[in-house]
C-alpha cells in the first residue's frame, strides 16, 4: 500500500490538515499518510521546494507527495502531477518542482484537467486528495490530465558564477529550526567550480575558509571541555541535504544565538565564495 | 476499524498528545489516530468549536472525535459523549459542541459517569481514552453514561439581526494561519436574510460589496501580472467551511500582511452587513 | 508489530522529522510511528528528559523510543541504546536518560558501535533509524554495541535538602504549553521529607500552603460563578507526572496570563519549600 505525504502552509492550528487526512482515509481506509511539514511560510514556494527536495528521497519508491502551497486554481496557476525518480508529486505549477527537476528529469508531467468545473478555495481537499487516491489505486497520470513538457521555473534558485570562475555568488534559501542559514550552493556545484582551489566564504562581514563534514568536526576535543568556547561560534558545513550551510555550534536562537540572529542573515541575503589563485 | 481524532490545546511541545496516543495504542493496537489540532488556544472553546465543526465532516462515518479543551471534571464541568451525524464526540460539557448542535440535532447525548471516583488532572488520558476505545470496540453510549437532552450553549456564536432585517451584526470567530479573519456569519444564514438584496460589509473602517467564491476570483487576470497589485489587498469570501471571511490576497502576516494585521481585526470584533433598499 | 516514537528538537517546519519517518517506513512498511514531540528547545537535554519520562509509560511494553537531541557522534558524545522498564530507548549519551534511570535501573545499556565509520550530520536518519528497526525486528542490543554500566548524568535534576530536613530547594525544570511552571520536586520525594508536616512553598515573592490534586480543586464551587475570580490566580498541584507544579487557574500566557508570565518564573529559577515545626 502506497504512502501519501503532505507538505503545506496550513499551519499547526487550523483544521485544513486534519480535514485533508479525513478525506483521504474516507476514500482509502488502509493508506498511510505522513506529514512532512505544515509550517511552510504562507505562499513561500522556495521553502516548499527546499523541504520536499530534502524529504522525498527517504521515502519508498512509489510514494505520492501532495504539496499544498499557493494551490488555488486560476488562469495563471494550473495543477500538475509528476512522476520523477519513481516518486509522484501533486502540486500547483508555481515553481515548487523546479528545484528537483533541475537535477532529475521528470519521467512524466501532466496538467490536471479532471476538475475544470470545480470551484473551490480548498483545492488540496477537493482536487489533490482525489488525484492522490487515483494514483495510490494504481491509476495512471494520463487519465487525469494532459501531458506537458515544461513547468514554471522558480526564481533565484541557481547561484551565479562569474566569467573567469573565480567567484560564486549564492543566496540564502532557507533558515532552519536551529537558525542555521542554508544557501542555494550545493556541494556538487561548488566542487565543479572549485577544482581543488583554496577559497574564502563571505556572508556580510563574516569570513570562513573551511567547510566541515559535520558540525562537531569544528571542535578540538584535545582541549579540555571547560577551556573550549565552541557553543555559539560560527562554522560552515555541507548539510545533510548537501547544501552549503552557515551554522553556529549548538545553535539555539533563544539562548546562545544562531547564524541567523548572530550574523543578521536573512532569506535572499547574498553569500559569496572567492577562489584563490594557486 | 474506527478512527480516533484528537483536537486539543496541548500544544506541540508537551508530552500530553504523545502520552494520549500511547494509551490508545496500548488498549487498541490496530486503531488509527489522526491529529486534527493540538494548537487550540488554551481553554478557548470557541476556537475548538470552529475547528471540530470544519474538520469532522471529512472523516468517515463512525469516526470518534476526542476534544481535550478545558476538560477537567468538576461540579460545573461534566464529561459528555454524543452521537451526531453518525460521528461520535467526547468532550467536556462546556459549549464546544453547541456550534455543531445548532445545525444538526444529536442522535444521543450522555453524561459520562463511569469515572465519578477518578481524581485526575489529565482527563483526556484517564477518561476520554477509555470512552473512545469503548466506542471503537462497538460499545454503546448508554453503558458509559446517563442520557441527557441539553448541552451547555456557547456565547456569541449566532450573529444578531435587527428587527426590520436590514442589518446583520456578526463577530470575529477565528483567525486562521494566514491571518484571515473568519466571522460567525454562515452562507446559509446570510442568504436567508439577504433575499437577493445588495449589501455592504463593514469591519472597522473597511467596506466590501462583493463576496467571492474563491480567493483568486478577486484578481483580474486580463491585466498583465506586473501591472496588477493584488497581493496584500483585502477581499471577502465564503470560505471552505461556508463562513464569511475577510481575507487578504496571498496573505502572510510576516510579509505582505494579513486581514488581521493590516485591518487590525481581532477575535470578538464586530463585522456588520447592511442591506440596501431596492 | 512494535511502535517507534520520536522525540526531537527538529521543530515543526524542517524536513528532518518527515525524512526520518520515510526512512523507517522504507525499512519497515508495516511499523507504527508516533510523534511525541519535535519542539524540544534545541540541544535542551533537560526538557527532553522531562518529556520522555512523562510520555513513555503510556505506550505498550516493547515500544522503541528514538530521542534526537544533541545526537551528533563525537569523541565526547557517544550513541547508546537502553532497555528499561520493558521499553527501548535510543539516544546520545548526554544525560537525557539519567532522569528515568535515577528511578528505574536499566536492564541493559549498550554503546552503539555498528557505525563507527559513518560520517553524518544527521545521525537520527543515518544511525538511530537502523538501530530502531533492528530492535523492532527482534534484534538484541548486544549485536549493535558493547555493554556499558554507566551513563552520563544530567545536572540539576535532583532538588537539594538541608541538613535538618527543614527545607527543600528545587528548581524550575520545564514550562508547559499553558505557561505552568514544573519543578524538579516529585511527589514521592516531597512526601519522604515532609512526613506530614505543614509547609510553605516559595517562588520569588509568591507563597503557597496547599498542594491540590487537580486544578479545579482550587475553586470553591459554592460561591456563585460571577462572584468568583479564579481565572488567572496561582495555585500549586502535583501534576499528572507527579511533579510539583506552580500553575494558574485556566492559564493562557496570551490572555489571563500564566504562572511563568505573571510570576516571572523561568527555567532554572529556584522554588523552595520550608517545613514548619509542629
């Protein structure tokens, strides 16, 4: 039996997520539903793109991912369903899927047309649930829409590289629960430009020359614990999703501070990498 | 196998919701539990009434809804179980069910008396779980309580209509995750008074003369996108629960603003509708 | 089939909890996963200790509890798995389990060593999931680690008693969703020192001489409701986890106020009990 996941901006308080689950179980009593997140910032398609890209891979092949962000149907915002990497995705054609699709070519994309006459302000409940259950029952994408080959891009996803490849200019894509600052610079992208050169990462007035594999590689455990002052200090890692991340050791925005609060880094801020001549 | 839903003010951090689920699975390993919300404002029975009314209908017939808001047993706050619209509800007799019951007559109401000697500050765990599992096993309400015919009303649920029916005076019932402002004026109530007349909706100094079916009906898609300025502008819809809602297009309290933040509308504030003479 | 519970500081927004569930279902499609909390304050092992201690007992014997707080593997922070009270716990050896272990002796503790070569900044996904599934399939702890007999203690968990046993000095351990202030003084500990004596509880300038069994025992229901002024007034109870708690009747930090907001009580603040001479 397939899994249906939910990624939305419904929040934790409203009835929207609960009602959606009720509707799914009404159609398919035995299905499994997993919440990925209901706390995406309202209408924030970049955040949703980041979350779904990092979460989907852990699920079994065949999982159906419902993404409910800015999904009201209108002349400029159509509903789509995709098959990609043996997973299914149902969402509005508003750029959410362009981050994943920039790395993996979709096997199939359809623009959903089973519902052209449904007037609804709650399309996740009234449309996406039906599409998800159709797929879960083994139905094909062709039955529910017409094949398309292009989806809408999302802006500012790809970092900029200058002409002589001495600099990458990226930006802040996501700020996580620890206040760590995730950039749009992926490890594979960085390494293709770096070609082994030394580098300096700049974010506002902060500079970093090392990228760690995990947070505590930053700590020198040969110094006695009471003489180290690691907590609250900045560092750079490639995070578990392979994005370059400016972090703070044992970060907590409410106590020792975080990369976001201590360095004043916000969504869309610039993070640049300068490569040094050999 | 039945579904048990949970709607509480336990919050997302404390152990209360987890412990409740553990207790249910200890009694019934195969049951399905669905969270509707644990983020109702503490002791806010009106919010809980709004959430459960909007969520329950999506679930299959026979679902058992546990509502844990202000549920400590005392001389003035008894525990009840209801059967209504082929769903079961377990909660305190504190007004939460009066919103649903004003529209649908309960088939059965009992005041729970199996536990008169249990002293507990966690009645959801110690009482409601037992009642829910009793019902899930097919037990009847009569076994766990004595039949009653009245439940406590909730205040300020029904809007006021003046004598010559030229005005409805409603109030703000709920503010949702997008900052949209939900009033206590339902579509059926509005239409019964309106009888096709033109109208003007007033909330503080803001006036509206149109009620949309969905949010993006507000947008004129014939104007090029870069010449429209729709985001952050106010509009009125009947929301997916059929409540009159003052909204903001692509609302986000933290960025473009919301109906609540931009118009200064809070819980219990007045929203009135004046009908115009033909 | 066993249950796996999750208690983490991942927050509600990030993909970490969703990805963890996807990985578990990929290994064991039929398992049941229950969220206890993902909103522990980042790196706060005391909060996690309090939450898991209060939640685990409600689950069936054999449940596997994954605790993802400060769990990155390094020279000073090893991974452990415990069997205790017929439940399994998987976490870092950072003090989280010392609160439970101070009351119940573990049957078995192992330091996990199956993964000494895995470099990961997401050990819950890459290590704890594998260990949890191993146990869920009936595997033994000995296979995944070497037996140890001691775990790291957590600081400030046990209250202080003065020499002539006339005073207990405790501290604030947790502030719950209602703003109620939970101390580290347990009922059994209190009663062992009290030996029936009268007492006075002090928190800042506030004094209490009664400990209630449940919140509404504080109310005198013989006084007509409109002449009582109970909401927002302070009281002391032993809460459902048997911890001494300074509460406010029908508490809500955002409206009537809470013990934390009204009395200015924060984590680690002192709460003392003076016993009176007979």
